[in-house]
């Protein structure tokens, strides 16, 4: 049966041209023989409401949201998924048949799927997890970890106020640790996650010593440019298993693609190589 309409989705952010999402979704559209396109939409924060409201009229199935729109969108959408509400951010908008805007957050799911994919046999309840950062990425990762059974989360952040706000919002067994005590927080940990932009291209490396971290602990980063951040390089050097941030981007895109276009795509080695080639 011929397609009724040309399929459209995109990613809204400012800046947005660095995003690998268009390459990713257009790869899947082509793979599944769907006539459509996924485009970067450079939208400044003051234009977000008008841009989101225009999606149904333009025939868009929805969009992803990236910095700085993930929190602001919560005030604009008509319906918010309970998980997005818990995280306090939306990274995916799905336009309903009636033109309503529905907000979701697939970041935490994508993070966990990536870890499970890269480290078969990984368990969230293997021991304490140290999470560095208290922004939107941290909230998504922590909720994902909690839902997988993590029993103890040690939250390390430069700003104690932001850390306290995160704990107040999410709850559960999260202990906040002062920035000056960050290196000691790794003692006995089963896992470390960097959710800050430290270590990203153009940013300083994350200032964290791995000296007391057990050699069996998994070290992961949600940054994917570069693929191996200074944190992951240091961890690999001392023998720790590592997981880079690219898979989180790839996996969080799957439920979005399904919600917009009706097909659940796969994350394959070929897809990963195609995105890696652009990094």
C-alpha cells in the first residue's frame, strides 16, 4: 500500500547542527523503505512554544528536543508521560492524531539499553553507583538506574543546591557527596557515570581520580564526542570495563522512531559505524 503522506520529524535545539540525530533517523527511514525526512530545527528558546505548536499543522509526527529545550517543553505539551514528569525533562514530542503534543523522555531507557548491550550480564544492583552531575542527563540516568534496581546512588556535583534539588525531585536512595570528596566517593563503587559535559570536545576533562575505584567497576560516559573521553581512556588504561555515550543516543532514538513512524528499528554494527564515521 502506498504511503498516505511524506513522513516528517526533527530535532529542536539551539545550537542544533552538531546533532547526529538526523543522520541516525534518516538511516532508518531509508532502511525501512519509508518516504520521509528528519531535519535539524534551529529554534531559540523564545520560539519553542510557537515551533512546537506548528508541528501538527506542518504534518510533523513529532520531534526530539535537545539543549536548551528539554525542561521548557514541559510547560508547553498537552500531555506528559509519567516517566518524563519524574525526570523533569522531555526529549521526545509525539503529535497525537488529534494534533495534541505528548511529551516523553527516552534518555534513561536509552542509557540502560546501551549498557546492557555493551556489557552483557551487567546488573544495576551489583553495588554503589557514583553519578557525576545533576542536570537533565543525570536525572534521566538516575531514574533509569533506579528502575533497574540500583540500591545505592552516590551523587557528586559541584553545586550542592542542584544536587539537593535533584534528590528532592526524584527521591529514592540517593546520597549527595560534596565535590571535594568526589575521589573518595569511588571507594567500593560498582559503577561510575559521568553525566556532565566535562571531557567533551572543547571542554576540560572531568577532574576525577580513579585511584580508589575497584578494577571491576564499570565506567561510563554520556558524552560521545569524542567517543573515548579522558575519563574512559584513564579507566581503560587501569583495566576497568568502559561504555561510551554513543549507544545512549542510538538506543533512545528507537522508541521515538516507533512512536512517530510505526516501526521499531534496530541498533546494528553498521549503523554504529555510520555514525562513528562522523565523529
